[in-house]
C-alpha cells in the first residue's frame, strides 16, 4: 500500500531536469550563428521543446496533489488560501520580469504579455475552482480535469482564429495592442497541460496502491500515443493551423515524452528507494523545488542589460565546447543565487510581516 501522504520524487526530478534543460535552452543565444544549421543543434532544440510542457504539467500535478490531500484531511479552505497566495507570487514575478524587460512606465501594454509564468499562473487560476470544489471527490476530479484537458487541446487550433482582446490570451498573433505583443505562451494549448497534470495529481493524491498511479499513467500515455500515431488524421480535422504549436497530436507527442520520463523516474524511485537520498538526487530535487527563483535568476544572469554577463560577453560567440562550459557555469551561478535567495527570503517575509503588523491600526 502507498500512503496517501508519501512524497513523489519522480516529479521533483522531472522539475529539476526541466530547470537544467531550461537554462541550456535559453543559453542557445551564446552559440555561433553558423552552428544553428548543424544536426546536433536541431536535435537539441527538439528536446528543448519538452521544457515548457514539463513545467506546466508539473504545476497542475503539484496543485492537484496538495489540494486533494488537504481536502481529504479536512483542510480544503486552508490549502486553497495557501495556493492562491502561491499563484499570486508566480504572477507577481511574471509581472516583475515584464517590468525588467519592457518600459511599463511608458507602455503599460506590456503587462498583458503572456509568457510562461503568466500562462502557468492564469492556468492554475482556471483549474483552481475545480480542484477546491472536488478535492474531496478525487476520482471524479481526475476525470473532470482530464476531460477539460482534452477539450482545451481539441479547440486549440481554432484559438488561432481568435481576434480582439481574446487573442491576447488565446494565440500568439500580435495585433490587438500593437504589432509586438503576441502571447509567447497562450492559454491555448498550454493550459491543457495544467489540466492534464491536475488529473494525474488528483489520482496520486488519493491513491491507496501503486497500481492506481501506473494505471492512470498508462491511460494518459495511451491517449497520447493514440493521438500521436494518428497525427495526420487529427491535423485533417482542422482548418490550416500551426501544427507544432496548437495541434492536439503535437501536444500528445509532448506529453507522451514527458510522462515517459515520469514513468522512468518513478520506476527508479520504487526499484531503488535509496536513490532519492543520494546527493545528486537531492540537488536535482532542490533545483526543481526552486524552479520559480531559478527561472528568474538564470534569465537575469543571461540577459539582463547590467547583470547579464553571459550574453554580454559571449552572445553568438561560442562553439560547442565553450557553450557547454558556459552552460555549466550558468547552472552553477543560478544555483548559487537560488541558495542565497533561500536564506534571504524567510527574513524578508518576516520583516514585511512585522512591518505590516506595526502599520495595521489597532482595534
């Protein structure tokens, strides 16, 4: 029997690997332009395409997991408030990153730019009512969120046709605010991964045996494999669209790969339980658990106009050997910043809480 509260290290490792690949993905700007035509570059870019699905799927999984466990333990409202606070932090960091990259004080339109953090935050808000309302009925919740995921993926190609204000959220075509503010990660199809992850999280959050986890994992991989196998037939159901962005078969291919990695990690976790306590596994899980701060710090180290020494010194200058050295250095620098922030953040929170208490009028 698997205890309901047991930790699932497979997802900690998935997020950790996603952080490492994310850093490598964004570091591709350091490579010499002529390298982009090489086969190795093409293969790496194909693997890099799994980073966003991994993060978004993991976000839905984690949210459903904690909400279901809290619901079954009679702490539904308490956990919901904690989750809303966490989603608020994600959206706050997303807005701050936009503030750094774009002149919001002159052009507030950039607040509406939907990048991956905004996409994750908004998607979590969309699924939140279902998770809270059905947290005490996880078997129903997993089917409802799976159905929601399939619907979102199914209508994604039609989202490319959206116009007006809706297209700010539903597709990556610019034109509503001006010619430059298309969404980098529109809710269609990306919100579908949150709902898909939530269906798995609801299953794991209430499971009484390991068989339930593998059965649901097999179902999701089976659906993904079926859509992927019939990609031409699926594409023919829709008007012309960007296959590699919105087609359900393409999304299925991505989540099949991601879940295959989850299955591998879970097998390792169960077959060799002591592996979770190894130094590398704990470091990888730590990186995954700090994915929000890792996202922020690696972007600043790479791109910031003042602190982004990597791009400032090496943009489009690195061959393959130098590139991998720079990636390793960027990972190490990001980890150092994450560890420093982990020490500073609790003190900062305590200070802000104390200040708020002093400013609050006495009754």
